[in-house]
């Protein structure tokens, strides 16, 4: 039930983002792609044509690339979906290995993970310098008008997140038979923490406290749904990935057909499951989506200017969706006292 809920709400979030980005078209300014305004180079003609000509066969190609014939070759070619699938499969069987061999390998993987996280956070400390360099170059060549598409992108993402947070989640709570307003109030401390830390993992203890003591969900349900949700349920992140990929395509003047947009939805859903609950982790997933449709990964640098504040907003949406999952699953499991105790 929990996994079905997480897959469904992530898909709904992506569709909300897709609707909003098609409605506002932030990458199109005065009827023209914002590529020159932002200072991006033109895509090669053959690459632009290849992206525009994508069809249903390319959707099948996604699933074929998810199961690589050679994992070393997949890594060398940057086939991230294949690497993710192999890692999930490897991790599953790693948990089933008994004895000292399995323990040693698990300790090794944990050590590699810790080192990579530390390296990533060290590199991210220099991100503001890189963003300053990108912004300074654009302003020097295009003036402050270059910020118009980025401002529209920011507003589009914010509107989509609010729509999912206030409308989609509201109706899900309503369908669960509880008073949505009480749950929004119950989760206020966790939402403020998620907004300030930009980390669903760091917010997890407070999320569990709010869900159990303020919303009245049992520990049996919350201790399963919330840690799992902090890992695999990323509604706000999935929405952001979709809008970002569509925005970058619009900036380059690429008119994406239904098949390519569906491909973005599918890859955003798959990659959001594996995104770490740390600040700016979704930038890696966006690079995977861009590579899957043929756009240059370096275009991610476009959105770094507004990413931090949007990261805070989408983390709050991620955490709230996890809490709604606990309420929904609790109700489906027969719990009747959810959101009925008075709040302090």
C-alpha cells in the first residue's frame, strides 16, 4: 500500500509540473527561445533533429538501457539508469549474503558512500563561486534581461509545488476521511525544519514526532512509511526535475512531442526514487533526464541561480507527502483516532 501511494503521488506531482511548464512556457520569451538571452550556444542541427524525432521506440530504449549488458561499459558511457538498476539489484542481493564476506562488503559500500557524500559536500561549497561566474558572464553579455526566463522558471516551479501541496494533498487527505486543515497544522514544525534544512533525512526525527504525537498515527505505521518515504518518496523533487528538463528544452528551442514528454515523466519518476535526501541532490537526477533525451548536461548550470530556494520549497513538499502517506496508510489499516486529538 505504501509503495503504491508513493508511486501514485510522485506521478501526480510530475503531471502537475508538466501541466504548469507547458502552460507558462518559461523558456520562451516574446515567442522566441531564451537561449541567446541567457547566453547559451546553439545545439547542433543533427542533435536538435534527433531530439525532436523521438518516438515510442525511444521509450522502449529506456527499459533496454536499464538492464545493461556490461556494467563497466554502461559506467564508461554514463548510462545512469543502467547503473541505478544494477546498484539496486546488487544492494538487494547484498542484504541476503550471510557471514563475514557479506559484512565486509556492506562495510566497504558504506565507507564508499560516506566518502562520496563528503566529497560531494566539499565540492558543493564551491558552487556559489561557479554560480557567480555564470551569472557575471551572462549579465556582462546580455544584461539583467537574462533573468526574465529564470524568474518565470522560479514562479512556475513555485506555483506547481503549491498546487500539489495545497490541492493534490488536500484531496488525498479528504479521501482518507480526515480533516486536511488539522494535518497541515499538525505538520507545521516539521515543514519549517524541512524548509530551513533542505534535507528530508535530517527532518525525519521531527517528522516522526509530529506524525505520531500531533497527528495520532501509530508507531507501527509511521516507523515504516516515514523512513521509507524519506528515501524513495520525493514528490517535490520529481516535479522539479520534470519542470527543469522541460524548461531547458524550451530555452534551446526544442519542441518536445508527447513521446519525449512521456519519457521525461518516466525518467523523472524513476530517478526521484534514488535521489538522496540531502540539499541539491536533484541536480544529478536532472542531468540524467537531460542525457536521456539528448540535451547537454551542462545546461543544469542554468538553474543553479534559483536552485537553493526552490530546494527548500520542494523538500517541504517531500516531507509533507511522507506524512500524508502515514495518515492514509494508517486509515487503511483501520486506525480511527488519527487527527482527532487536540493540538497544542
